C-alpha cells in the first residue's frame, strides 16, 4: 500500500460533500471503477448515478475506484471510501465510456492483483463485470477479461442483477454465471448463445440522475449536474449516442425542478446535461423557472437548429463566456451525407445570435475524413468559418474563434459502422490544407492526435482477439501498441481503415441494440 496514495485519497474525501459511507457487515461489497482519473470521473453522471443506486440497495455497499495517469502496476488501486484494495471486494464493476480507457482497465486489474483473464479466476477472486456506452456498442475487445458485461442502461439491469449477485457470490462461479446469463441485457461470454438485447428504462423520472457527491476537484466542480434527457433523435450517421441511448426520453419539468431546488443547496450554477438538452419540448419554460428560483445555468449541448434565444440568454447570464456549436462539415453535400439536418443559413443564423449576445469567443466543432469527403469540402470549412468570423467582427472587435477538429472514427452500431477511417496521410494533408486556407488572425485550430484516433478506431471495431494485444502491453505508447498488434498477427488497417462489405460478419453481432438503422453501408 502506498501511503502517499492513501493521503491523496483522504484529502479528496475531506473536500467532498455527501460521500456515502456504509458498514460492510453482511453486505455485497462492490467496487465501482472508472478507468481514468478522479478529476475526469467525478464529472461523469453515469458514475454518480450508479454509485447512489447501488448504495440505496440495502444489501450492498458501493465504493469508488479511479486510476490516475501517474500510477503504474506497482501502485495497487484503492477504494476512495475505505482505502481497501480490489481483492477485498466481492464485485468489481467497471464503467467504460472511452475506447482509450481499455488500456487502463488492463492496468487496473494487473495492479490490483486480479488475474486478467476471466478463465483464470475462480471463487476466491472478485466477480468482474463492466458496462457503459463502449460496452453496450461492442463488448468484444474486452470480453475475455470480464465474467459478464451489461448491455444497456444500469437502471434497467441492476435491480435484477444485484440480488442474484448477493446470493450467488458464495456459490460456485459457474452456477452464478449461468444465473446471470438468464437476465435480459447481461452478456456472459462463456454461456450466452444468442444476441443480447440492449436494455433501457422507459420512465426516466423513476430514476433521477444528478450529482451525488460534490467536489471542486473536477472539471465541472462549480456546478450541480442534472440529467435533462437521454438519447438523441437527430440521427447523425457517425454518432454512437443515437444507437446506445435510443429512444430519446425527457424528464418532466416537475422532476427537474425538484432536483434543481435540492441542488441549489450546494451550487448556484446548475449544469443541464444530455446529448440534446435543448430538444426538451419545454426547454424555454424550464430555464425560465430555473431563473425564477435563482439558478445560474450551463447547458452541455447547444444545437445550431433550433438555437433558443431564451436558453442562450440564460446560459450567458449564468457566466458563460464561450459558446460551442458543431457544424461538423463545411459543405452542404457532406452535411447531407452525415444527416446533420442543418444548412449554412442555420449555422450563420445561430452564430449571429451568439454574436449579438456579446460573446467574444466561439468554439466550432468540425470533422475531417468523413465518408465521401474531398479537398473541396475542407475548403468549405475554411469559407464557412471565415463567414462566421466576419459576423462576429461586425458586432465587436477582438473576437476569437477556435476550431476543434476530430477525424471520423467508425463506431459499432452506427449507420457508418462498415466504413473505414481515412488514412493518416490523407488526414494530415486535409488538416494542413484547412490551416492554410484559414485567415491568420482571430482563428485558431486544435486537433486530436490522429495516431491515437487510429487506435480508437481499432478498438471500436475490434473483436476478442484485441484482448491479447491489450494484455501484452506494459507501457502505453504508440510504438508498443503497433508492436503488440504485429506480435499478435493483427492488422491495424483491417480494423481501422478497411471498408467492410455487407457479407462481413460484424464482431458485435452478439448485441441486439433494438434500433432501426437508416444506412448499413455507404457507397462512396
């Protein structure tokens, strides 16, 4: 045990509000593991909701585990609430939101002294389970490491799962796994023989999701977070959200106001969360009533169309000095290909509304490497951004626009799932072309690592053979990743860049997402 780690954990606990501490006696001890840092994980509403949900179950106790980037396999993971090691828990539950966190999953198990592969564990080891959007979309790359995986929303799965684990944890592992395999939404690799149907809750009001533990030591620490809706109806063909969280559901005004009044005891600023918050059918009424009770408001996502002036005004009054919008593509042809549902007039109208509010900083999100993209589409981004800058300059001087550029990465279960990522050389060419076409003043460009996006693409469309690659990596670097792929005999181009035909069996065919796909294959 590292006493420095214990001191860090205790310091964070001291700074928290509403931490849940329960006695272990006679209860099922569950370690809820977010495979990334405390700073990132504590802004994740999924972790907050599951933490509270499990602790509300009388026969269980749930404690949080995070993994700081500075830790190595010599630093055993410790639970926040009790500083116990992973081996003290009966269940290890991972929540996986990002493909690149797969590396941390492996490191956590190794550092915790848990046999990495499920086949090597027995009744003396914790039951190791996982859920989250990445698992729901494609559990295959991590499946050899887990006893079972949850496909869908935790609120729909845990009520039946927790009692079975509480009773069965003392039984033979095979007997417990067989029982879990009978539950809707539970994928047990060694026993599941037919597609697992994704689970979701119909009435969100039955399961309020908001900040459960408050801390300033996190990205959104100045806010009390409330989930307003779940899912998105816009159907962008590259986006994972539509598939993983379909159908779109809204919380009632009464439920949201009740949560807001409670949250105002902790923070004056409320963060309204969801993929498409402003699509709530009563969003203007909601923000007006939140204003009336004294709340400052931040919204996780502002859509270009419709961009409510009421919501925009409240967000700015709440202290926001930067507004972010996502045109995604520079040409109308390409926006139609991705089913974005907006045109240039919509974009410029939204930017004009923002400029009129006195905002001087605008963030615009674009993607490169989209299916059928050409150099002309990249030039279209530069032309569109120039028009946006001109709009801002008419209202005020010293305005700035920041472009955040991300490459298209194919995601399991989306309409573009069979399409490959553009080659790194062409992506670098397009990024360079974009920068060369933009005005030199008042516009900056930020982009992610294209090489790590390629790794993300491999993991997104991967199968169970990727587990060996993850297991073989001792240090996280691109060189070691490529070496591990080569040693295992797997082809990066096949997973990341190759276009898969309709006869190609998809690794995630074991998942029935219960969604109707508009496009299975794009002919470019």
